[in-house]
């Protein structure tokens, strides 16, 4: 769900996409049994790429799934991999099966520790993806603000 959201948004904003993957992928069982527990404790997974240089960018969009009302561990790992974020702005997108819980706030705090200021956020649930209306509206807002 998250990948489709990011791809649809990028059709509007034409940004640079960087896909981050956990070094040790989850399967359906481990995502539920191990991943959700790690998410609840706000733990980070080692990810690839292990370092993402933000120097060339003014604004960053971090998108990721919600597991157990918190960002999935690979999302936390991706945020930890960010370098040169001081003075940059960011937007956060959470994709959730139902409720995002504390995900936005957890991601906001983690990004602030990396020197980024979060200026926008969006939570999407499956019902929101029947049309691209929310994704396109959020993307348009970003273009107007940064354009």
C-alpha cells in the first residue's frame, strides 16, 4: 500500500524516489509476531541503503506502514539512516490498515532528532485509496508550499 501511495504522489511532484528495505525481510508471520513487537517499542531495523544523504534536497517525504499503531521498524531504520538533515523540512505519510495510533508523532520526533522540521503529515487507510484524491491533494499542497 505504501509503495503505491509514493508512486502515485511522485506522478504529481516528480521527486527522487529512494526505496528503503530491511536487511532482513519480514514474512507474514514474522511481521506480526516480531515486527509488531519491535514497532511497539519503537525499535529500528538495519536497512538498505544504510545511509541516505539529504544534502541535495530541500524537502523530504518519509512514507511508511503502521504496525501496531507505531511506525514499522524499517521506517525507524530509514529515519536513522538520514544524513545532513539539518535545516531541511519533511512531510510524513503513514499507511495504516485502520488507525495510525502514535505513528505521526513518533516519526516527527525521530525526524526532529535528525535536524528536520516536519511541516506536513498524512494518514491513509485502505478506504482512502479507492481514489487518489487525498494523495493528489497532499501532493498539490506540497507543490504550492515549495513551488
